[in-house]
C-alpha cells in the first residue's frame, strides 16, 4: 500500500487517533448522537459485523436530520424531546422511539461509548465545534458511567459534482472539504483527547479505488449498500481495535469484490486516519491519473484465453435450430429471456407517462430545423425531457435517429433554445456536473443528419437513471417495486436496462405524434449508451435499426475474450449497470449461457450496424468484429441479405465521430428511406 498523508498533520494524527480501540466488555453499548450521517453509519451492518466476530453490541442512535453540534447542545440544555431514538438491540432488531430527549437516551443504557459528530456542512469549520462540543461532553459525562469513552466520528466529503447546498463553502472541491474537515476533527479530537472514527478517510480511500464516486447515493449520504457498509466497517474497527478485513458478515446486494474494497479501505483508514491510503486492489484502474493500468488489462492478443462460443443455433436443451420459424418462434425468445434475467435485468411492460409539450415546434438551427421539447412524466419528479429536431419543411413523417446523450440535451449542440436542466434537475440527481452547451456537438452532426432528411430524438441518460450507484433511488427503477421493495431483485433491471426501456417509451411517444415516422427509427448509441441502444432495439422490435458505436464489453464485444474491459472490471466499476445475477459470471465467463454474438443476432431480421475504432482497445474491436461475424451467420441462416448488416473499423480513438455518422447515414439511407 502506498500511503499519502497530509504532511502537516502527520504528528497530530499519530497521537490523536491511533489509540482508537475501546475496551470491549461482553456487551458493548454504543450511543451515537447524530443526524442522517449517523443513521448511515450505525443503524445497519454494524451489529452484524460485530456479531460475525462473536461480539454482542447494543447500538443507540439519536437522530435529527441535519443536526449540528450547537443544536445538539441547545436540545440538551432545554431538555428538548426532539430526537428519534433508534436502538438496535442484542437481537439486531431496530426499534424507533419518537420524541426522545438526550437526557433520556444517555440514561437508557450503561453506555460504553458515546459518539459525536458535526453536521457535514460545518465539519470543515473548526470554529463551529466550540463551545458546543465542550458543553456536550460535560453534559454527557454527568449522565454516563465513568468508564464511558467519548469518540468523534469524522464525517465524509461530498461527491464530486454534489449539489449539496453547503458545497460552495468548500469551493465545490471534494479534496478541500476532506482536508478541512479532517483537520477540524483532528484538532477537536486532540483537544478533548478523544479518538476519531475515520469514516471520512475510509470514504476517501474508496474513492481512490476503481469504485470511485460509487459511494454516496445522492452526492452526500452513503449509498445504501456499499457506502453504509464501508462506514460500518470503519466504526467496527475503530470500536473494537480489531481488523475488519476478512469479516464474514455478507451484507445484501454487494459482490465479494466490493465487500473486499470496503473492508480494506476501512482498515487502511483506521491505520492511517489522516490522509488517503491508496489501497491496492487487483484492479485495472490507475487511480493516480485515470489511465488504465496496462499490467491488469490484457492487451496482448496471445494472452486471450481459449474459449468456445455458445452456438447461436443450438437451443438450451441441445436441440439444433433448423428453420427460421424455430429461430423466431423459440430460440429468439429463449435468448432474449436469458439476456434479460442473467445480464441486463428484466424491464417492466410499457408505462404510459403524462406527456407535456414544453415547447411546440420552433424554428431552429438557422432555419434548418424545427425543435420540439417534450416532458414525459412517469410519476411526480420522475420525468424524461425529450429533445427533437426534424428537418423544416419536410413532407410527411420523417425517419429518425434516436440516441441517448451523456451529459444533457443542451450538450448536443450550441442551440441556445435547448432547455437546461438547471436547479430542478440538480436536486433530483444529487450529483450533477453541468456541462457547457454544445460540449458534445462533434458527436451529433445535426446539419448533416437533418439535411439528409432525418429527425434526431435524444434525451439525457440521467433522466432515465443517473449514471452512478445510488441504490436505484433517483431514476425510474423504483417504478417496478412492489410494496416494501427497496432494491431491484436479482433479475430485475439495472441502469442499462432502464435506459433501454426509456428509449421504448420515447418511441411510444413518437407513435402518438405525426411528424416522425415511428416505424423508421434507428436506435443509436455510443459506448455505454451503445449498449443501451442495442438492448432497446433487440428487445423492442419496433426499432427499425440498431447502431452500436464502440459499445464494447456488455455491448457488441464478446465477453469470453476477456480482452480490454472485462466483466470483473465493468461490474466493479459500474455496479449499477447490470442485474445482480450477472455477478455470477465475473471471472467465470465460460459459464455464461450466451455471448454477445447472440445478442447481436437478436436484431434479425432488422438492419444492424456495428462500428469500432482502431485505438480503442478497451472495447476490444476484434471482439466486436468476431461477434458481428457470428451474428451474421444467423442472418445468413435466416436467408437475410448481406446488406442488412454493416461494420466498420475507423482510425482513432473511442468516440462517435463525423466519419462514423457518414457510414450510419449511408446505411440508414438504404434501409429507412423506403
Ligand atoms: C468506460 C466503460 C466502458 C464504456 C465507456 C463509455 O469507462 O468502461 O464500458 O461504456 O466508459 O461509456 O464511454
């Protein structure tokens, strides 16, 4: 492990935090006086982690949302019954007692440990801690056994791009916030001679692994499964002075790999609380520069393992598909079901959104186009804003390209008329870095598309499901939940599936209006959104064509080649993209009941175009070509014309370029212009 310290804090760190272990009587009684950060930390996981190592723990948590030290003190002083008192008993069950005072809670058990922390926004402001912490400590000591230890929990810094209203206080800089809050906690811990639970450092450590920002659910609260577990691991080690690495408790919805990251990051934080430790994982992401670590990724073709692709024309029960009818009638459905349940996760049937035209057809792009913006609302605050351009003066309904965009509708060109997400969107996502207008204009050659007679229909992927691991709270995913359900089941949709499903809902809308011909829509997407475009059109046969631009792993590339991006990487780095069942195949690709050539073959008999880029080894261009060729065999078997599929490999890097579009437009001219 490489250790990074704040040099100025080295000496303080040692004396303040290294003696964090607390005596462990048979039953440890721990009370946290907190807010939602305490709720994230102690109300789940901690009990079970302790139990797995044979410890009995009783946990109390005094909760008021957003509460800060001054307010805690005022509540104490006034004996205000303002708290929700949550208690996890020896049996691990959580019981809530409303309207409770600090006095009550402090006397409720013979506490061994009482934990305080500052509210997140104030945590980097050392002046905000006093005199409140001093007063609170005195008040607490008067009510708890003499042996009781006081501890401080170091809160964590916000996510990059977090929309938390306190982030401007730190110049929107995560690094600055982390540094300032760590210094403030260390100073207070030293002053009161109390150990610090280094939760903030554990979170920061995890951000320096390939897990990156997949630790909060909304930019500041912990992600339901990974984030909360990570912090609980840190509490465990800080409380018991015993390494959490190897702890056998298995939390819900986490792969072995992410459990491992959490344990090691928590452990490293307890060993070195004052700065980030770069925990070395068997991972390809070079955290120092954001480059891919060549020693992990296989870019040496001679090291591609031997593999056998499943035969697209053999049914699961071994029967050979001998007729096109059998393909369309049996094999196609079988494969689709497998991809849905084992990889992307099943999507629900159509849901009818409320349609609101935000902007009627308006001349745009120097008179070349008519622009329309439509809001599809699936429930309060869950909506997708669709941006459409179509050629002005076109006679009758036109064919169209539908593609999701990465960073907001306004990034696809510098047209000032495109509605910006603004405040409202920021609130919905929790993490949102607004990109400049026209940021991705090079990927959307609108003039060319329109002058060739096509409409362009797009929406921001975040509208359907934000592209980070938020426990599936912010996007459309919860629409499928049954009562009490909090997370997709093992075979229910992940983010790519949700994106794809949303493309179908936009197609529903196009069917309901008359300017675009919904029977001539090509689904197009680049990279992760290429995976989504493929899935949308494979599933929804109303899409007239699919275009995969550099979609790579989980898209057009064969998984079994394990070249460039692998299942291990993709599921670790993007834990939200696929369904939980897919984790079974990580490092176990040969067990997959399919491979991506069969995914592509599901497009038949409709036109399919796959494109790769020479310098994009991460997406495995050869793996894409091989999958394409294998899929082509199915097209041949079905007696379909060679012109129905297309492939190109262009020079250059991972991108969607004008050159790619030139091929797509020619291909579309052949198939969508009749
Ligand atoms: C990479 C990811 C790829 C691809 C790409 C993109 O980080 O590993 O699977 O989706 O992002 O979307 O640009």
